[in-house]
C-alpha cells in the first residue's frame, strides 16, 4: 500500500520519473513477485526463464542493482 511507503527507504524515483522499489520494500513484502525488479533480494526466484538467467548474469557482473 503506497500510503505506508517511505520515500528513500521503500522506493525512489529513477531518472525517467518511475517509482523503483528498494530491497527493503521487497524484504518487507516477503517474497519475489516474479517481475524482475531491480532490487530483488530473492535472486529472482519467481522470474521465469530465460529472463531469470539474464537478470542473474547482470547482477553477477555488477551491471544491475547498483
């Protein structure tokens, strides 16, 4: 529920003005939603292949979640 989100802790706005949910938000929610979120702390466990593998390879090379 957005009304209980704290800007800078649960989300921030990216350079295009979109809301990006933080790892803190995802940990509070308690599970991977499967959408491939930028700050997913669950290693994309519910993201279907081949997208999951692509996202994991990006995080392994430090190109995402930075």
